[in-house]
C-alpha cells in the first residue's frame, strides 16, 4: 500500500487538498488511483456523519454521495458529472471488485481499464451472487495478463491486456452469469434495431445502421472485398473512402444497372443564393433542418443531373415575397417558399427537416387565406 494512502490519519481538508496535487502535473494518471481512494474515504466519512445525524433528525437535503460530489467538485475544480462518475467507479470497485481495486491502488492496473470494468458491470449486474462470480473471473483474467516485460527493478508487473480483450472478456462473463435472460435481452435489442443519421461539421454527416453482429460483419466484409477489388483495378481512393462510397451508392441507387424506384427519391431541400451557384460568391447554403453546407458542396449538389431548382423572389431586404392562394391546400410554389424559409419544424425543441413534416395554418383557414406568412 502506498504510504501516501494512509488516509485515516488526515482531516477532511488535507484529505481533499492532497487530491488536488494528485490531479496535477505530468504524473496525474499515475496518481488518479490515489484520488479515487480519497473519494472513497471522504464518502465513508460523509456516510458516517449522515448516519449519526439521522439518529437525531431524519431530514437532510443531500445524501452522502451528493454531499461528496458537491464538496469535492468545488475544491478540485472538476465538473460534478466527472466527480460523480469517478466516485461511482471507485465505490463499486472497492465494494465488489476488491482485487481489481487493489491492483489499481498498487499501480498495476490503470484507471482507464478499471473504469471499463466498473462501467460495464455495474450497469448490467446487480445480484450479489453474480457480482461475486464475476469479480473472481475478472480478477483471474487480469492476473493472467500481468506482465513485467518493462524490466524495471522494484516496479510491479502491470496488466497488459488490450482494452478490446478486456471488453470481450467482460461481455462473455456478463452473458455467462445472465444466461437465463440472454434470449429475452437479445429479443429486445433486436426489436430496437434502427438507422441513425447525424450531421457533422464541414458539410459531412454520419449514417449508422443497427443490426445483428453477424449481418453487420458480413456487410462490412463485403464492402472491404469490393473496395480491395477496385483498388486492384487502379482506383486511387483509400479502402475506407471506397467502402463509404460503395455503401452510399447501394443505398441511394447509384450502382450500375439498378434503377432508383420512385418512392426512394426523397426531397433534399437546399436553399442557397444564386450567386453561390453561379460561382461568383461563396456564401454557404442551408439544408432543410438547418444544416449549413459550404459553398463548394452547395455547387456540387446543384450540378447533379437530377437536381431541380426553383427561384424564390426576395425584396430588397432579402425577405421572400409573399405568395397566397384562396384554397386550403398550399400550391407547390407556396410549399417550396415555406420549406425554404423555415428549414425545420417551428416547434423550439424540434429540428425535423421541413421537407418531412406537414404544413399547417397559423390562423385556421378560412379565417385567413393560405399564404406563406400563415403557414
């Protein structure tokens, strides 16, 4: 045990004050286990105080855990979320995975791997018997991966497994102790399969697809083989670039000989000044939903052979000239006007692209006519 971790001999102030030093300097990663130990000791004291006060009065505003987070985050200059996470990890390991905790305090296990263990297990297993079995198996795994290849005298062996190996082991052992409900958990996970699109910076975006691991690996393997074949034919794109382009070609119907069905031609609305399209200005464009794209990408979208463009008239101040109709249903020019002007749903908490939502009247029709300002 590190002599600096004889924590019972110091008062509350010194206990936390030394934690500031543990988090500073080039050796802060080595010192983080000390900081965790201080968190556990400080929480133990708060818990003891809480129990003593509870015997007098049951009314408290903060739990021992909350009190620890508030006081420590203020003194150490760390966000409450970070302190809360470190405290949760430290308390879990010191209570349920004592051998892992000892490896941490001795410097043989880094805090990153220790956090991986705690975060994976504490969110998946709560039964004490299952935790006991898991702790024994994971501890044995870590000890098998202790290595003294560094050859430094006086320095203990360190855990040398890769994070991926550790995660695989955790997944395997968690599934072992939870074998009884494995089928039900898989059924629920499979029912939640989905795609997710998210915007990135600089005119890029990410598309994720959730499916069973065998299907995802099969798809990735096929993309890799196809990309390698194109590379052998002299294509200058990297393997990853080719895999991305091949996947998008398949999804949007650009692969050779496969026509795009009519239902698969959604509207991707881009509002951009005509000067940008003409190349005499570099103002960015805006996709429906509010995503900003650089001028170069806007021009590339405009140059696609199947792109359809509509002119929107504006007044000298740049506001689009209002259009209206006496019918309830807006005309196509009115629809295009509203979609271009708003970009996304008008609700403050909703960023759904305007091209995919319904138009509605601000003041019910026929009290007011159907116009761009009333939709």
